C-alpha cells in the first residue's frame, strides 16, 4: 500500500476517532480499485449482494502470492484456519457442528440460560463503581463482561480468564491491515501457539471429564485441531467486538443527551437503541479478508478473479441510498436492516450472545449510574481499524443507584 | 400481544429463536415455527427478537393491549 491511498488513510491511526468522512468519500465510487489491486466496496446494496455471493471467498489462500493471507496460520504451525476463513462445504460442516451445542435447532436455550449469570456479573461490576467519581467504562465494565461470557460458553475455568485477555489482544490486532511491520503478525502467531497449547490441554481434559460449555459437547465430534481453531476464534471474536459494542453504546448515548434522557424514562428504548448503535458505530468496521473467485461485475466495475476485496460495513451502514439521514443517530429508525453483524453465510456466529450481553449491560448501566459526562471526547482509540473501538472511555459519574 | 412472521422474508438466520426460545423454534434447519400469541413474561424477549431479525421479518402487534396500543376509552 502506498501512502495517500484511501486504504492507507483508513488504516492511519489519525483517522481512527472519526473514519466516517473517509467512508463518505469512498461511497462516491461504490467499487474502488487501489493501486495494489485490492477492491473496496462501500455502498449498502453492493456490499450486501457481494456478501451473499458464492463467488466471493473467505479463504484467503485463493489470493495470488504476495497478498496478505489473513486468518491462515503459517504452514509450519500445522493449524487449520477457523471456520470464518473457510468456504462451503467445509465452512457449513464446521459451523453446523459448532452450532449444535450453541443454538437452535438442537440447543435453542443454551444462550438464554446464561442471562441470569451475565446479569450477576453486570451487578458485581456496577457495585464496584460505589464511591468513585470517575470510571473507565472499557476497563471497569465493557471488558470484563465478554471475557466471562465467552469463557462460560466454552467452559474455560474462570481463574484462567486473565491469560485470555493477553492472547486475545495479540490475535485481534493481527486482523488489522497495517502498512509495513510484521511485528503484530509474529506476536499473533506466538499468542496463537500459547493459547493453542493451553486449549489443547483443556480440550483433552474435557474429553475425559466432560463439564459445562460447548468444548465438552464438541470434543467427541471434532478433531482437536479444528476444535482448537474454533475456540481461538470464538475467544478473540467474543472479546474485542462485544467490548466495542458496549463501549460504543455508552459513548454514543453520552454524546446524545436527548436520547439518553428518553432512555432513562423509557428503558424499552434499549432494544431499538442497541440496533441503531450497531448501524451507527459497528464494532467490525469492514471485512478485509474476502477474495473474488471469478470475475464479478459490481456497479459497472469488474472485480477480476483473485482480487482481494474489502467489504466496508461501516460505510454501507451510512449509505444515504438505504438509510435516510444516515449520519444521524436515530433509535426510532424503522426497518433498520444494518450490516453490523454482516449478512449471508458468515453472519456473526456470536450475534445472539453479543445481543444478550448488550441487553444485560446497557439498560442496567444507565439505570444505576448517574453520569455527569465524558472526560475525553473523542476518547483514545485502539490501533485496530477493523475491530474499531475506544481503548479507554473515562467518564465522570455522580452516583450509583442500588 | 400477537406477532406475525413474514415467512417470505424469513431466511432462517434463527436470531429470534436464540433470543426468545419459548416463542420461536426451528423445525429442522430452516423451517421457523412461532406462537402467534405470547404473554407479558415473554415481551422483552420478543422485542429483542423482532429488532434482531436481520431481514426485519417479524411484526409485533400490541393493539389488543390497552396500555400500549390505542388509547383506552376515557370517561
């Protein structure tokens, strides 16, 4: 990537706090070719159609040599890619298997059954705000909840959770396309190996002594390597994205006092409000790991076979051809078919868990905490342009209700 | 409280089943079953499910509930 290209600007940390003007510029040309042959697609209908197009692959091994093979562990590791980086039929076989202990039709009540536990965690986190006049919403609230949630889903003992924070951070940053510097990639490979070693022990233990969580349920049906890749994916995806969703909701509400006031009078507003944040500030901003398997005609442009394609979800979510007044945060928006969780066969596997976490966290946060305002706006962001969100969200608080 | 799912729009994402498993169910991998009437205890879950539907195929109707639908007759 040469400096000055729009991908360089999007990944440039200087634009992290507000990438939306760049996305608006992108939409002027719905399918845009970068100098290195990467295509960026940024308008709603084009993104949605491509995400549902079987000629678009999530397996980056379909890229010609020289392009980043996101999601594929180096060959010498012997590890398979996780199912997000595979295509049918392998993808469907893995996802169906993993879904069996996780969701309908076989386990429709598994996640619903976690609601009470998650509510308890939320209560404990908020109780700890007592006596403080300022908190960091990321460290003190958004970060701990998803770790606990995903560990419960997998069946990871809670005392091992702190190790997952560190591994998940390193792995999440490897999804971030950054010009130059392979340091992040190497760190990610190491984290993947360390986490892999831990998980293969845990999987072996679960195989012999089944306990709660999906790892025990899946151990008889999957190879240890596939199960390990799945666990790594769910941990990484379960961490960063939900942290960002909770933090972005808090930030957006504190930036819109009129909506906040309504929400405090009418807690039912949580439901449309959370969906609107997923449109307005999606935790996964774009999907830079797809590849054209054939020449694909989109909006008057032909994307040649083998081209890396970036699907710009956050840009599509603000396409004025689909959403009226798209830069306005409007929880009353009807027909909010946002792409915050993607669409098609790779629709976010953890979306229902994320929603359950958001519904456990957001209404209770704003019911119990009286905020006096943001202490930094914009807050400091993480470096990651894909899984974009604040690193810290310092807020001043006036009090806590029981 | 009633609901209806536009089964022509439904694409089997099953988000509603995850969020309100006592009201929605999957039969096999794709066929969606639902109870068109639900009670107060399910209301929050049904609201979440309707909002979460990726293709917005779920319509919830409160017109038989005086406090939320049409204003009750006063006087």
